[in-house]
């Protein structure tokens, strides 16, 4: 098998973050994270570009949109994961991105990652 695909996870609720990372790792992906703030996620992204990113809309130090926009500009598919915004609200702002509402079943998370990689 080729190189493992990397998934960056940014989520400021630790339990949710670790759950997401476990779900992604169990599906056979390499996981970066969970990062609980934009600055650490940004550093990780700049150091080692992931194949896809799962981003909580609201992180410890603010709204994740600037980071998401930078990722999208570099062709990294973004999956938004939010307890505050509905997937529809995210889709209005970023029509090409996927959005998941919290809590999200693990199967849906993996389906979104596979879809993001497939579209890529």
C-alpha cells in the first residue's frame, strides 16, 4: 500500500477531538491532532500539509475560517465539524466544503473523509 493519507483534526473539545482522531485512525488514515486552537493547527498545516482536514468551526482562539480558507487555497479539502452552525449555514459560506453537525456518527465522519479525498 502507498503512503497513508493524512487527516488533520482541529477540535477544542478534547473528548470529541480524541474520538474523531480514533475514528479516523481506525479507518486506516494517519492522524494529525487533535489541535485545540487555530495557531497550533496552522503550524501543523504549514509543517506538513494534510490530505484532508476536519475543522471545528469554533476553536479555543477563535473562528476557524481563515485557516480553512488557507487550506482550501492550497487544495486541501476541508470538512467542517460544528455544534453551533448547521451544515446548511456552512455550505452557504463554503459551497465546496462538507459540513458535519456534532455529534456526528463515526461512519458519517469516515464517509465524509472518503468523499473529500475522492473529489480531490
